[in-house]
């Protein structure tokens, strides 16, 4: 697997949330990453982790990460351990995320770190079930795809993070960023 900056940031963002948020299971992690990516995109025209999110019934899901958690790539397995632990008296299980290496803040911009710290502070003790509701708010990106456009399981475009008047300006910035990225690949 090609290891790039976005991949390193993804692994370190997971590490950050595992270190700084209580009961950071799969659902809570997905919501935190979604908030990080969409907030950063709204401010800069680019996401942080390189993930794409899909409109599943319980909210946005980064399907690539969803699949990888079962069998992590070597770079992720070197940094993180995922295991299922029993909850609710053994009636259900929850994903437990353990970090093997410390978080590397040098990979992130000041803006990204601020967003991550704000999210960790805001959702430190929030239950995953309550975070589901936060992603389902009316007219937010998940709602636009899942409910309004009635396209369950479809990709949630990052452009939906922008208000209509911001869209054209940020689209130019995002397109320019993608051009540069493509040239460097």
C-alpha cells in the first residue's frame, strides 16, 4: 500500500481521538472523522484524511475504513489495534481502539489541530448514539443525500459542507488543490 500524507494523517487522527475521547468506538470514531473532514473542507476546500463518506442509515460512514478495521493494512496495524469488547452485559460489542504509537501533531496544520481539539473537547463524553443525531441534522450533508435526495448508501459530496454562496469560491480552491495533487502523484 502506498503511504501518503493523507494516510498518515488518517492513522494519526484515529490515534488522537483514541487518546482524547472516552469510549471511542467505531460509530463515534466515524462521526469524529466526518466532522473533522467536513469542517476542514468548509474552511479550506480540502479534507484532512482523504476519506470518502457514504450516507448509511446511522449517518456518514467512511466505507474504506469500515472495511479496513476488520483487517488493517500493515501501516495501520503497526500504529493501532482494533478489537471487539463486550458491552451492555455482553449483549453487544463495541470496537476498542488501542494506539501503539503516540500521536504525531507535526503532520497537521494549526487549523486541523484546532478542529480536532475542539471536537475532542465537545464530544469527549458524548455517547455514539447522541452523535448519530448530530450528523442527521436537517440540511446538513448526510440529510441532503439520505433524506432529501433519497439516495441511501450514496457518496456524500464534500461540496455539501458549503453554503451556496461559498460553493463557487471553494470549488475553485478545491479543484486547484486536486490539480496540484494529481501533478505530484
